[in-house]
């Protein structure tokens, strides 16, 4: 069951459509350019509105991550370090998690960002079940509690 979508505020984000995108050598459905405030989506997603919305929410939360601040990013990282086992809430975080060799460095930072965005998409997209939602119930519950607290402490909304 989807949670109430949090209030997001900030400057407009442009949306464009482009096919055949790649990131880190992999085909992707979307790309976000934070400094340009631009989100690029695969036009094939127009035919799959639930998947489109899940991916849009993920991409929006890249803007939130950028402005979240170091204390909250450190809290999220600490939460991830308590998790054991496989699974994630989206392929973007899953493949990065599988390739990790240490909880430090550039790859680790990319993973914690992608896990944040995938968790937000799981929480707020309204997509209850998806083949990419493979994280076990206990870590899902801890992540959901963290998000509820983070959003609840910001009645003015999350900055994009």
C-alpha cells in the first residue's frame, strides 16, 4: 500500500524523452542531470504508466539526496551498514550491491544513493509488488521507518 507522497519543493525539473540510454555500461530507463535540473526518460515507459511513475519517483529522489545534507546521508549509510544479506528495492541498487567489495569508496557512495532512491520509489510510487523488490521484510521495515521519520521531521517538505 503506497504511503502519502511527501511534499517536494524546489525549482522546476525539465523532463525529456530519449531512447537507448546507458549508465555505467548498462542499459537504463532514465537518467538525471542534477545541475541541469533535467530528467531524461525512455519513451517506452509511456506504455507502462506504473513503471514510469516508479522510475520518475526514483529519479526525483536523486534531487532530494543531493540536498539532504550530510547528517541524514550519514544516518542512511549507517542504516545500510546494519543490513545483512541479499536483496534490494530496485535493480539500480541491486547490481551495485552485488559488486561491492567494501563499505567505503566511490562504489559504496553510489550504492547508498541508489538504495535511497530505490527505497523512495518503493515507498511512494504506489507499486506494491515488483520483481525488483527483493529486500527482506525486516530491512524494508527499518527503511520505511527511517523515511517516515525523515519526512515527518520536515513539514515544510523535502527540497529538490
